C-alpha cells in the first residue's frame, strides 16, 4: 500500500518519507519545491516517486494521485504542504491561500473522487491565536481566533477536513504543531540567527525584544509523535497538540546560545516590540495532556530541542 506525502520534499515531509521508505512502503512525494528540495530525498532508497506539481491545482493533483493509485493502491495521504513563512503570508495573503488552504481543498477533492479515506494533516498552534502565557492552550480551548494569515488558512483547512470526515473520510488526524526545529532547516529563528552571524560576526540583530517565549520540538520527536498518534487514533476525527510539557524557551536564550556557538564576542541588539512581526504570537503555553494520556511524551524539553537544532543547523550552513 502506498503513501502520498504532499510537501514530502520539505523539512518535515522528507523525514516522514525516509521513515515510510525504510518500512518498505511505496511513497509518492508531491511538492512544488517552493521550500522543499529534491536533494532532501537523496539516498532515501526504496520505492520513491517524485512529482513536482502545484498542489493548489485540482486537476494536476487528481491526475498525480490517480496515476499512483492505479499502480500502487494508496492507504494514506499525509498533508505536510503549506507556506511555512508566516511573515511572507502577512505581506501577501495569496501565499497562504494558495499553498496552505487550496492544497488542502485539492487533496480532499482528489480523495473523494478516488475513494481514499485516511488523511493526516499538519496544522499548527497558530490556529489558537493569542491567549497569553497564563492560559494552557488545549485542543478544546477557544475561541480560535488566529492573528496571522498562516493560522487562518490552517484553521480553514481544519474546517474542511472536519466537514470531509462527516461526509466521506474514514480517518482524519489533525496534528497541531508548536515551533519545530532541526534540519534540513529552510526557515525559522535559529537559521536566521546563524546566517546573520555568518554574514556579520560582530553583531546579531534580533526582531523583537527577546522576551518572546514559545514551545519548541525537535523534528525527530515530532515525526515519532505523529506516527504514534496515527497508529493509535481510533476516532473518525482526531485533533492533537504535539510538544514537550514545559514553558518553552525565550528568543533571548536562542540568540545567546547561537552567539556562544558561533561568535562569542558578538553583541546582540534587540528591538523594542514584544513580538517579531505582525501576526507573531509572542508567548503561549501549550497543553499536551491528550497526547500524554495516549502514552507519548517528548524525550526533549524545548531548550534541549533548540540546543540540538543549533548544532545541526550550524553544520548544515557550513556544509559539514
């Protein structure tokens, strides 16, 4: 039985591809390569097909999935495709509409036409909006009022999947991610800091005042959690926060850690705002009780995930 990985050449999708291929599964990766790279799938081995398509194109998406399904019956669709750059989506909302929402719409349309009933979707803590650090955000926390176009399109995608679960899906899983770190890094605060220091070793300029505090999860632990949930979820629709059970770590900690690792003498210049950009949720606290009750806990804290990712991203950027 085959797996379709939408966005499978990206940061998280490429890790999933390696896992499924190691299991002996046939994997079809669909990706527009706006952030993903085919080299992320190099040396994966196994039965891997790659198709560079715009997943927002319904006809192209249907054709690619139908062709695979005719050769290798598809058991699951894993939807990791999205615009992952929140700032770019605030500058141009068409980016999130196309790459986050319409990709979901196209995949669900193809699944309905082909009689495919199992989808696993990468959503985000951004769907919750800004509740403050004192509120432990659980899956049933409301109201859901995202403050970025990215969060809005993730929430709209969740709504489409919920409606499809009522209509034709047999199993739908919505994973709500915190900030995921590791390699291959394509964006994010750690990569930004590493590249800034590589260009200017004397000074690191930070967006915001450094007090922003968020939950961080290493990509290896995220993949482990998703696979765990996918195997054990019994309901037609399952929504689950994923992350460590801690208070997160501050941008100031990340900046100081990167400086110490790359250029200890560098000065750090912080901004004055409590957030990096419009649409950035500066602080939040995350409940993972549902996941813990299922039997999974993160092996790393937010700070440990960040520390490991800093080492990995430095190696990535220096070609090591």
